[in-house]
């Protein structure tokens, strides 16, 4: 990535330009009632706030910047795309895989691009839990030539900065980035999110995963920081951020292009059920033709949305081959990511095509 773009992102991050701010662990959690409503008018982020500001002489691989150059192969051409990774020691999952050359979920991403193109190459892609852009960036590239757009939703502030950097670096003008958490209509307007110190993609709404409520001693035992890793502050502490909340249905209300979602990916570390509950108009009237979603029973239970409830809703919204909760449990961890299709795929694609052309 160009030094100027990365420097601008680092500057925006330092000054809190991502529209969410670091806070002390306080305030209501998801699922707790509040008289306030979610964000009334969710808007895509103005990426100029990331692309402007004082320029620093920091290279892409500068540890001071925290942004590291990783590449993924284009799925539609003979070139590479850039992803702004975290340092390996603070993100040993996604960034570690990318920087180590093994990639991240490359087969699933490639399959989604293939499905999109084989189904007529129409409509848009919704990425809920976009992280640093491992799905958003290659799929935006995949669907750009046919007029498709990506709606990338990511709430965690440091991760949003990396996502914005990748979108800017690749000059992806077909991405709308929503820097919000997503939830249900009766969830509070803001939520506390916990940044995982060793796996940024594993960050979660506070309470949804055990590490988000552990004490310092428990965290040290859980993450086993190495001597080198201990030089990074994030390695030994869980940082918390207060993030504004919206819902899928509010996004739909203010963005008509959401009526033409061909494929959706939902992976938000136990909060999938809240997103589903806040997207009932979207799924009942304009369901994505293909949905790939992570469902981990323990995290869903902690969030107050048992897997069985979600599966029943998905089956009722016309998806085929939806397992029961018991069947899901038998699949093991890898089987907890489902990719399901609408039963009436032809009708779904026709609807997507009609709204995409509107």
C-alpha cells in the first residue's frame, strides 16, 4: 500500500476518526432493554476521512504503523490484490495466514465468486463481519465488472481502519463500508466490543465469548504470550470499544440496493442471531439467494439466541438443506459454517436481477 494511504489511516485511527471511540467497560450489553433505538439512518462511511490527514513517512511494513502488506490473488484476472494486515503477533489468525502465505478461507471465497458468476453475475454481496477484507476485497473485485456492489459491515474500530485501507489501496469504488455493529431492533444503540489480543477476527460483543469477561490472570493462561509477543500491549490485555448499533432492516430501508443481494456472508462471533432478528424484513421479502453463515452453539447461547431458533427462521425463509440444531451439533466445528441456497433459486435470481437493474 502507498505510504500516504497507510499514513492517513494511521492518523485517522490515532485521532478516533473511525466514528467509534475507546471506552471503559460500561453501558448496556446486547439483549438488555433500552428506551433508545439503534442508529436511525445507517450510512456508508465516508472513506475520505481515512484518505486525508497529515502524511507520515511510514512504510507498509512499518511496525509503528501497524499495517502490513499482504496479498491475495484476484479470482478473475492475472494480478494480486492488497489486504492491510495486522502484525502477526496481535493477529495470528487471519493476518497470520495471509502474511505466512497460506491465505484465509481461499476455497470458500473462490467458490462464492464462482457461484456468483455461474448464476448470471447479477446483484450484490453482503459481508457482515467483514474483518480486514478477506472476503470483501476479492469479491468486490470479482463482481465489479458486472456492476455488483459489496456492502461490508464491520464494527471493531481498529479492524475498520484496516478494512478501509484495503478498500482504498485497491481503488474499489463498488464497496459501501458500514462501520457499525449489527443487532436486533430492541438492542441498545451502542454496544461494548472486546478486541481479541491475539486473533482480531475473534473479537466479539462483550459477553458472547469467554475471553471477553475474563480477568487478567485467566487471560494470561488462555493466550500464553511468548516473550516476543509480550512486547505488544494488545497481547496481554483486552481492549474495549463502544460501537454504534444498526440493524439489517434499517440498512435495507435506507439502501434500496440491499433488495438485490445475490450472496451474503454472516460471521460475527456469536451475534449472528441478533443480526437475523434485526433483518426479518430483509430475509422474508428480499432474502439473499445464497447465504454462508457461521453458527457456534456456545456463543449463540451466551448471546441469548439458541442455534435452533435461527435455523428454524432460515428454513421458514425458504432456504433448503437447513440442518436441525441436533444435526448441526454432530457436524463438529468445521460444519458450523453453513452455505445454503434458496429453494426457488430461479425466482430469487430473477428478483435480484430486477432490483439490480432498477
